[in-house]
C-alpha cells in the first residue's frame, strides 16, 4: 500500500491518504482504537454485527463459490464455455448478456446491429435460454445472471427453461442482479423511468419470496459504481443506500421484512488497495446488520447478514503490459477472501482488450484455486481482525457510510437523490480527482505512467464475427414461424393490461415466455405503458 515512491519522499508520509481520502498514519497502536469495543464493533464470526464474517467457521466450513463471469457469442458458444469451466472446477455459473439483451432488444432489431454477442451472450427468447442452459444440472448448480432493466423477463425465461427441464422452482438457486438503481447512478443501462423500473424489481422480489424461495432475487451492486470512478467509501454507502431503498419499496408492497430480507444479496468491487478493500467489506457487514435490526426492526438474524459476491476490478486492468493484470487480480482476489466474500469472480488478463479467451479464463479460475488451496488464508475467520490499522480503517469506512446516509435521507431517499443527481456528481468528482492523481504521478499505474515499456506484449484475442448475428437472426425468424402467434398476442395484451394496474407482473411475463414471446416484444409492451427514460443534464 505504501509504495516505493513514498520511500523517495518521506515528507509525503504525513499527507498520505487512501484512494477514498482516509488519512493513513505511519504506525497504528492501541491509542488509535480508544473508541473501539470488541462486542459492539466486532463480535465473533457468525454473530451480530457480523464484522468478522457471516459464518462461524467461514471457509473452514465451505469455500466461497468460484463463479467466473462468462458469456459471449451465441447461446451455443456460451453453453460450451459454461461446461468447460465446470469441468475445470468452477463451482457456480455467472452469465453475461450482450448489449442488445441488456437494453431489451432482440438480435434482429436495427439497434442490435454490430453488437450481437459482442460483450456477452445473445438471448432473445425462451429457445435461446434453453440452448444456453442445455445439460446444466439446475437443481445442483447455482446460476448468477448479470441483467438489470429486463431482469424480470430474462428471469422468467430461466424459470420456464428450468421447468421444462424438470427442475423444481423450490429447489433451484442462484442470483439475479436486478439492481436498477445503480444503472441510473453509474452504468446507464436503463430502459424505463425509475419508478416503474423499481416496480419490476419489487415484483421479482415478491414473486421469489413466494415461489422460488432459494433464489436471490437481487444482487445490490456497488461494482459498477466503483467502475464508474467512485471511492471505496462511496461504493459502500451508495450500494447500501440502494439496499435501503429496495427494502422500503418491498415493505410498501406488503411483505414483512423477514419474509424477503434473508435472500437479499450484494455485489462489491475488489480493487487494488488491499487493506482498504478488506475494511470496506467488514464495514459493509457491520452497517447492514445495524440497518436491518435497528432501522427495519428485522427479527430474523438471517435478515441482518450482508452476503456478497465480489469481482476483481475491471477498471484496474491495463491494455499496456497485460500480463501485469494477473498480479493485480491476485491481490484483489486475496482482498475479497480476507474480507469474507461468499462468491468470487477473478478477471482475466486479456479483458482490457476483449472478452476472455478459454486459456485466460482458466488462468483466472486457477488464481482463485491457488488462494483457496495453497495460501493458507482459508484456515482462519477474519485473519486481519484485531489489526490496529484494519480496525481503524473499518471504523473510518463505517463513519463515512453513515455520513452519506444522512445526506441521502435529507434528500428524500436514494431515488430522490438519484433524480437530483447527487450520487452521480459525487462519483464524477471522485473519478476526476483520481485521474488527475494518475496524471501527476501521485498514483502509480505500473506500465502506464511509470515503468513503461516500448516492448510489444502480444496476447491472444477472442473475436466475435458477424456470423453470430446472422445465425441469431435466422434462428429467431424460424422460432417466430413455429410459435402460436395468436397465443403470443394474447399474453402480450394481458401483460399490457396488467402493467397499467398494480398487479405483480411476474406471472404475466412467465406466460409470455411460455408462448415464446421475445424479450424485445415484452419490453416494447412495457415501453408503451411505462415510457422510456432519458437522463437529464445535472449541474
């Protein structure tokens, strides 16, 4: 953390801060923890406030789920990659979708041209989902799907595909990202305005609690907030702030907090500053436990737990000297493990250039396996707990989070704060400050602004050609010829009527999917009812 450049300029020690702006002293002693209480601030692993982990035995009881993010080309291409990774020892699936799918367009839509299968797998219909999941034992393997604005439609496809394969909804498990608020804050892959979008999320959570009890219907995501340039403290605060907004909305829909809160999950970034990241994860558990028990009066201890997936930082990967990304990813993955993650994706060395090749994806998975089986860090719950520095940093991270909560509440909650551009401005300012620090070489990026090499560093690149789009369009046309068009129209009309009421839309979406209505057709119905969103200019 205190890099070599500091040794050349000792006077800068007094001014050193973490990327989040937390002052860092040269040495920490018990004097830095005079306001620290073990029972209040830590507790044992598996006990409130879960600072030291949500399980008593942590990784001695069960390793984290190794869940490599995978998706490219056609459903057939990604199905082969999923089976390859399972054969390499991966213990859970994670599916990425292409940009047209993320934006609610079918592969044959004019706006999909040039993007089909490029940044994830193309899925337009139940037929595509069935192909994507062919041969996957859905009752035994958990599946995470990174989809947001059309999450309810894609999840409906997954559920019907599972049903047709003979899997029981009561037995399948996995996670739907389904976090639309962070789209308005950071990633910008939205379709509908905030309120109807929030309604779709709530409908998914309510339906899951009643019909698919082992599923995590939302993964409240700070990852993309961090990728957009936030600090660790902002990532923590805005993610948990989004979580508070979802809890409020689901309670308003009529569910008691303990009916759904145990299945809420989170998704955090694992960035370069190892100690800061560990402190962030520990603070996240502590803050969320207090929020659920004190603010929402949750009585079930399972509702207090902050369960999270971590992914190493895509924004930290460099196109220059890409092999260096292996070291970055290993440090970031170690931070996630030391911080107590429940599942983990490690980025591949080539992802600053393209989607990962099979070889690079396997090396990324092996990075997790080396940490799990060779490093020894899995033998202890919260190995860094008790460190004067880590405990102080955890307290500082927690205090920054509560400070942001006060500001968000004063603005009327997270939706109101987003509509006023508050988190967006905070992230923009943090990203600008970070970039200026890089340009001034106050922040060293190896191979980019220091230790630069003119030597070429060739790597293998995975390319997706336009043949994928052509095949997808052809399959979609054939599927439309075979389906019962009258039944499709009936289900889409029922969806339109229900969208104009306050009925839960999941049953209507599932009926559309069973009739082989496409993703684009369902989204077009909702576009007509809900409208579409265009972000205003914020000052």
